[in-house]
C-alpha cells in the first residue's frame, strides 16, 4: 500500500471513528477493480457534513462547501472529501441548480458513468455498487448512469470523458449512451475551453488516441471542437507517398503509432497536416506546397482558441512548421545539422517524424540518421559557446551596430562547421573579413 493510499485510509478511519460513514470513490475504485495502476487523486465520500469534516482535521479548505466538497490536506497532499449528495436540476450545463445531502446510493446515481459510480470501503474491504458498475467493468462497457441525455445536459464535459474512458480502457460505449452523445454534441460549446483542452490532451496522451479521435468524429464532437481536423476527411493524397489514403486516414494512422507522447508531440501529431486542405493543388500530381507553414499558423489559432499555454502553443507550432525539414537532414551542412540537433523541441519533432513516416511510406532512414548523429555529437559540439563575441569585435575596432549580428552568426556557423576552432582563429577571421561585412 503506497503512502497516498495509507493517508486516505487514515482519513476514512478518523471519519468512521467519529461516527460517520466514509468510503473511497470514483476513479481509484474503478482502476483498483481493473487491476490498473492509479496515479490520480483518491477521493473520499462521506456522510459527514462539510462543517463536521472541517472540525475533524487540522488543515481543511472549503473548495466547494455549497456542493459539500472540502479539501483535507494531510502530509502536504490534498484529498477531496465530499458529503454524499443529490443534484437537483441543471443550471448551466456544468453545475446543478442546487444540491441536497443524501445517501451513498443517491450519491452514486448522480455520477456520470457506472464504472465511476462505485464506492469502496477500505476498512471492510467491501465494494458498494448501486449502479451495476462492476458488471459494466467486466463487460467492457461505458454506460451513463440513469438517463444518458440528462447526464450529459448536467455536464457536457461528460461527452469527452466518455470518449476518453472508452479509448483508455478500449471499452465499447453503450448504444443508448452513444445515441445521447450524438444528440448532445453541440452542447460541448457550453464547456470552458480550458477544460476541453485538458480533456483532449489527456485523451491524446492515452493508450489509444486514434480510437479516441475516431469516436470524436463519429459522435459529431470533432466537427464542433476541431473543425480543422474534421476538414481533413476526403482530402486525397498522392498514392505513391501516402498509400494509407486521405489526410484524415493518415492523421489517424499517425496517432495510432504514438507511444506515451508528451502533450506537445500528441497535439503536433493531431494538427501536423491541417494546412493541407488550404494548400492543395493539382499539377503533375496532388501537392501541398508550404502546408507546414500554413498548418503552423492554423495550429496557433486552434490552440489559442482552446486557451492553451503559450509554451504549448509555441512548441507545437515549431514542430509543425519544421516537420518537413527531416527530408533534408542527410544533405545538411554540418553547421545546419548541429543547429537542427540543438532545437529545444527536437525530441517532440523526432516523435512526430517517426509516426508521420510510419503512417505513410514507412521509411525511417532520416529518423535513424538524426538519432545516430545526436549520439555521435557531444552536447558541447552541438551547442558550443561562441568563439567570437561582441566584446571581441569591439576590441578589434568594430563599432556596435547591425553588422555585429551578421558577423557573429557567420563566425558561429564556421565554428559549427569546424572551420574555426579557437578564439584566436575566430578573431583573425574577423580581422581578415572586416570589409566583406561592410562598415557599421
């Protein structure tokens, strides 16, 4: 039993010792029964009212007292302790109109899917199942609790959660739940964009991202959230380079080859070809000139729309903008190759290139070349300190100005090409080539 579970167990013990019922709830119980490793928070449900919870623990924060949710902090780790409740009415597609404190069974019946509506009493080693969640776990089924249409109207984010759980566990979605997802798809626009981004990111980083995107497309959610990806359907590609089919098929296949990707690699893979519909031309064959440039600009708009962090936006756009550079790596000058290897997004670019190749022609020669060169060249060779600096130029009599940048960049390229090897050589080169750069 790990430390987090032990601490959660102690919280349950304190609540029970004081006359309250307390159980583990939600994802921990589901994953425990599936035999999966669980890395999330352990939530606790209890009959104790929020004020009672606050009185029993030294460090408690009310994060949603109106909804009966308190945060108990033990050993520096927060645990959500929520009073058993029933939700009444629908306020805004995210919150209930009001809540009433109730019983474990009523609390289970307000939750989203049967596999998430299970409780576990760790003191009695007993599973409390009021919604046939264990049956659906065994059947590999995602099924909404009660009326699925109502469940989705209560919180439209559940549409994306259904997709994520189906993809993560490779479960089927119950037909009635699936039909309700179709009907409710447009409601996803009521959900905060940050929450949509977070949910899709988790899904793309899961074990079956291609299946998830397929479910998003088939349910109608993709057209609402990411119409730029939906638009890839039916965009044909030259068969000699893309025997897999249209751009959407290629993207789906690329997603299927991802292995525990970073958020940057996952989003880069999903969006790397969204510039193709806008750049498609027919000459000697179908071509997509500069689709990487156009795609990077489009990806920036997509991720800004979803309120992504600046870091995620910049790194994804860099990967998409540079993903065609790999075709030239074996012909690059040494200086250009070293700058290529020094890019901060190289690991994510490599992953995108790997799955891009596997999803089309299958040739990983350039991928292997980059890996080999990265292994051969020490970090100090790829990112060396410059042999020539601005101070050196001033000492040599150059006047500061725009020409400084050109001289320093040219010297650094020669250094990366190993044509300049010492500071003395670099200073001598600058003196000899003073006139070729013009005067400051």
